[in-house]
């Protein structure tokens, strides 16, 4: 499935805005980590092009435009969302001890944990500087204050979600409700902020802002459920991760939570044994994949993602968007759920 | 020397404000770390009283009042400053592998590095939520936006300073200028923000805001020079740190930078050897203390602190403060330089 054209409409101005925020950063040891992580440079400082989908800022700009706002006023806010997202990736990689992300070395793997903590901290600070600068880009100060408070609140929720997720690592009895409460924070909160901040930048009413926020949160949960499914059943040539990758690294993602919850007592004991090992071998991965198949875990993940996508689309329908804007956001939602990478 | 009365004037409303920001935090695993680090609870959740001097927020409130502002409007901003300070402490302890701070276990020593990274991240996010809430406390939205941008900029500078400081660890040729550039960011930036944000909350003019910012920065550098001296020559019964503590942990603080820069070639070679060891023993600590004495390093640190204090006081004199407010800030500056803990 091809990404909808709307997803790339703001790529150039957004990338220019992000570069302007980071390009002159000092000292060089910090700038290097930021430009590497954002995908513009290789580790040796040579030019690269590994930029991601820039999904969150694009959702923000699409929402702003769909509500009749001026996307250029929202650019600093959109950039702030991308920086918050990247702050969380850099720190997550330290916390999860992941040495690779999308096939590239992670920041801590290259420059050590301490400097990676600094890189993440800097991204979060720069995001707040960016959002304050939206006043100079033409946004009323009351809207900037509203946006600042909302972004801070959602960033805090992401951290809460990460605290919960790390707490799951040592448990084998995480319920689906607990998983959803975690994911609503860890992933849903920033999708919520992405659409809600777009509405704030457009000068929308409180009900519209809240409705788009709920839409974004449901979309974020659906997105994460899809991501979790790809981490187990994805095609390596598309995702850059081997099939079963999230089983091998013992990640308590949705398929695993479901499998623990639905397996019979015998299988659950064996699962607990596998998930308590330091290293999970190929035979164990295959055995877990077999249990997941017997429990229809893949269909269950996809049903759950579909339910949240439907809920997101219902919110979208009542948010007072332009016809074109509404269609573009629906197409984007469909793509996020159907994507194979 | 007793701390001046002004330093404790806002202790109660400030502590109440900070508690309101953190007390209902979820999940419990996050709340526990925050309330422990802020000094209100022991690690087991029982009540404690280990709160610090709350220096930065107090400077902010004193500056606001000295410029005729209403301190209650500045409380959320003052609280934000204390939270940014604590964010940096929690992450610094992870980065420096320090297991104790003022005699208490550090957050990472108790709950692990990953959760400590989350605790620091949460404090930074909550600080931005707090500053946005200053609009509800009665501050005009334009002032809130200005304060948000300035705090973000200064927070970023702190991170830059930390990147530089970590870069010093592997070097033996750090110059005094490099040290000052680092400390101006790592410590000076948040003192700058403390006084400047107080001025913003008072609705002061740009020149007053800038002058108080420069005053704060000079004061911060003087404060750090004093802190560095106490880390080498402090009285353990007052500082909670053994004399020579910063030599034992091979910290590249001001006395060490000076000693490397001023020692003759023979001494410098021996110093480099000592600072390249994993563990620095008592005999080495004594030898380094002896070299420092022969170079008058203590007097040099105290002169440097005095010069920055004088520069801070000159800025203060031109900032248009009330007579009482000016006197209180001068007394506070004097105390920060004369303190023995």
C-alpha cells in the first residue's frame, strides 16, 4: 500500500524548520548526535538521508489545515512534536539496550549512555523552545500557552507509559487492560497531542480540539497495535526487523500479552519459562509463534487495531473538518493500519 | 554564617506548590521516585524531610518582589525552576554513577538507571506544565510565552554544559576558559533564568530582565566555584562529603583544572597518571592536595568566585530594584559565597 500524497505534502518545509532548530547547535559533540539521530548525517558527520515518516508533525499540519488554519503558523508546533517523539526514542533505546533502530546504530551505541541521555534531554528542551517561538510565527500568545501546557501534559503521559512498560518487563500477568492503559500513554498521548495541537494552531473551539485529541489517541493505539503485530509477523525486507524479532528480545508487546492471557495453564508455564531466560533461541521463538497461531493472536491484534481505527474515524466525522481535510486524514488513518513497515 | 532570613520567606508556599504539582502523579512507581528525590519521602514511602535550600526558585521570587511584582503570580515559574534543577540532578547522578547525594541514595541507585531516566524526564515535563499554568495564576500570556522560551533556552544550555563536562573526563588539558564556558552553561544558565524569570513575572522591562539574567549567571559561576572548592577542602561534618571527595572521584572541578594548568611538567605528568586510574587511593589524594596547596589553588578559587560575585553585584545595582529587595539579594549573594556547606 502506498502512503497517501498528503503524508509528504509538508515534508520539505518541515525538514527545513527542523534543521534550522538543530543545525547551529553547540557544542559539536551535541550537534553531531542530534543530526545523526534525525537522519541527516552519518556517525562520521557525512551527509545522510535516513529521515523517518515525520508522522506526528504531518498529522498536526493536516489537522490545522483541515480546520481552516494556516499551516505555516503551526510549523514550530509540528517541529516540537517531532522533537518530543525523538527525545523519547533516544531515551527508550538507552533503557531497552537496543543497539539498532531501523538498521542504524542507536545514539547510545555510538556515543555511550551518558551522552545519549544528554541528546534526549536536549531534544526535549529544544521542543519547548520551538513551541514558544510559535508566537513569532504568528500564533496568538494564548494559543501558544494552551499548546505548551497540552504538549507538556502529553509528554508527561508518555513518560508515565514508559514507567509502566518497564514495570511489565518482570511480569507475566499483564492484562489487556493494563497494556491498553500503558499504550494509551506511551504512544496514544503524542498522537493525541499531534491532532489537538493542529486544532489549537487553527484557532478551533475546545470541543473540536478535544475531539481531535481523542481521535489521535485512538489512532495512536491502533498504530501501536499494528506496530506490535509487525514486530512479530512483519516481513524483514519491509520492516528491517527479522520475523519474531520482538519475541527474541522478550518485548511484552500486544501479541505476547494476549498469548499469556489466553494460553492454557501448560502453555503459560512454558511461556513464563521462555520469557524468564536471558536469551531466547530460535526453537523457542518458533514454539511461541506456534502457540500464537493456535490462539489466532494475529487476527486478534488486527481486530483490536480495527476497533480503535473505527473509533478514531467516528471522532473525525464530528470534528467539523473540511471535506478535503477529512478525506486526507481518513486516508492517512487507513494507511497507518494497513502498512507493512 | 547563617543564611539570610529572605532565603526562607517563601519556603512554605513554594513547598506547597511543588507538592501540588507532584503529589497526585501516577503511576505510583513514578510518584515514589519524584517524592523521594524532592526529599518528602523515604525510599519506603514513609514521610521524610530532606528538602534542599530551594535556592533557584527563591532567587526568582526575591527578584520578582524586588521589582514590585506579586510573588504569588511567580510561584508556578519558581516551582518550574526547582523542577528543572532536579531533573538535571537526577540525570547527572546516572551519568556520573554517583550512588549518594547529600548522604542519601540517588534515584538510580535505588530504582535503576532506566527508571531514573524516566524520573528526570518527568520532572522536565512537569516543569513545562507548571510554567504554562502561570497564566491561570494571573500572569499575562505574553509573559508566560517569554518565560517558557527563556526557560527552554537555559535548560538547553545546561544540557550543553553537561555534554562539555562529560567531554572533560577523558582530558587533562582543559583550560580555565573552557571550564568557565562549561560552568556558565551547566550552573550559570539556570541562575540566569531564576533572576530573569522573576523579572519577567514582575512585568519588568527588557533591560532589567537582561541585567538580572547576567547577574544570575555571574552568581551561578561564583556559586559553582565555591561548590568546587568545598568538594576539595570542605568540612565533612558540614558538607556531608569527605575532604578531598572530588579528587577521589576524579571530578574535573575548578581546583583540578587550575592545578593541571599551573603545575610544572613533572607534577603534571604525575597528576595525569593519577587521573587516569580507575581508583584514586588516599596517598594519591594527599599528594594532589599537597600540590594544590603549593599552587595556592584554594585562594585562586576564592578570588575567582569573588570576581564573579562582584560582577553580579554590579549588575544588581543597575537593575532598578527596591532598596529592601536589593539588600536581600545582596545578602543572599554574600551567603552563597561564604557558606561552608
